[in-house]
C-alpha cells in the first residue's frame, strides 16, 4: 500500500477521481480514502496546510494503514531560477527551514533527536528515480531533482526565497514535506516528495499561486497515475 498526503483538496481531487473501490474513514478531522489505481492499493488524505497538520496526518496514516511508502504530493514555490511555473520538482532531501536552535550552537534547520541530530531528511532514492521517469512525457515541463525546504510560512519575497537556496541549497519551498519526512524518518517508512511549481522566484503575494495551482495539480496527478501504473 502507498500513502499519498496532500495539503489541499485541489491537489488530491484528481488522484481520487482516478481511483476505484473507494472506502472512506474519518480520523481526527481528516478523511482517509482507500482506493485502487491500476490494481494497486492507495490511501489518499488531505492533511491541511502546515507542518503540524502534515506531521499529525503522517503519523495517523502510518499507524493506521502501515503503508510501504508515503508520498507527499502537491504544489510548491520556486526558490531558485532553475525552476519556474509548471515545472516539476522531485525532492531528494527535505529540510525544516524554520527550525532554529542556532542560539544553542545548532545549524539552522537542524532537528534534535534523543540519539542525534538531523538537518536533511533523505527521500527514498528508488522512488525518486521512478517518479522522475513517470514525468518524462509531460509536455513543456522541466523535471528537476533537488532539495525542498518546508516551513510554516508562505514566502513571497524574492530575497527570502533566494536565502533558502543559499542557506540550504533548496530549489523549492512549501509547508509540509519535511515534516512528513521527519515522521517517516522516525517510523522507518520510505518517503518521497513530488511538487509542481505554482509560483516562481519573482516577487508575488500569492496571486501566482492561486492562478497556477490547478495547472500544477494536473501535472502531479498525471505523474502519480504513471508512477502507480508501473509499481
């Protein structure tokens, strides 16, 4: 079974529309939808925006359904000129950019665990490769692997976006992926992040995000469909 976590309903609707044998379960205010796609079993859930929502959702998903893989699917903003609106970013690693205990001598983004510290949560390499292959027939779409930065803020200003690129090597930012990676790391479950760029590196105040969100979501739906078809 593969778990798919989306932050917003628009990101999940297209995937849900492709599935059959639908069974829904409400848990802690979230709807977990089990279904089949190309004969494979999926659990799809909308977690809501932000790291805490995403972490809670990933924890419940893993505990309740024991997925072999968790994929975070949705849209993201560019923090590098390498990608622009409509391009696909497949995460290789994820970092919680707003985690900050630098006053204690840690690196920004570093997460402390009882047995050590982690700055980047690594995505499953085989899944990264297969997701990239699933995107090869998307027209007029650049597909890029790279680091994704997550934090509890919508970053619109170009200087702040470029700072994430400079500090972490990130090429995209969003608000959920790294916290899902955090939970999967703790639980020993492979994870991946698939994001379509809905707003570019230039100054914006969310208008590009709203305008291009539907287009970006269509591309991630296509990629998930192709990915599942060859599992």
